[in-house]
C-alpha cells in the first residue's frame, strides 16, 4: 500500500498538502461570498418584480378606464 503524498516519502509533501488545503479554503470562502451576494441581490430583485407587476396592472386598469370613457 502506498502512503499519501504528505506522509514522509515525498520531499515537500507536507507543503503540497498545506497549499492544497489553503486553495480549498480560499475557494470555499469565495463561494460563500458569491452565495451571500446573490442571495441579497435576489431578495431585492423580487421586490422590484412585484412592484413592476403591480404598476403594470394599474396601467392596464387606467387604459381600460380611458377606453370606457371614450366610448359613449
């Protein structure tokens, strides 16, 4: 059975293991930051979409009211 790279047999094996660990740690932190930013921006986007839908409904109602007034 072959031991893992970072156990004794390979020169600089432990340093390679530490660098791999740091790379994984940095990637995890970056992924977390992206997830938080997307979660915050999605929450604001849904409010905006709801407001746009509400305003589109009001515009449609006003257009219908105007058509009814123009047709005596």
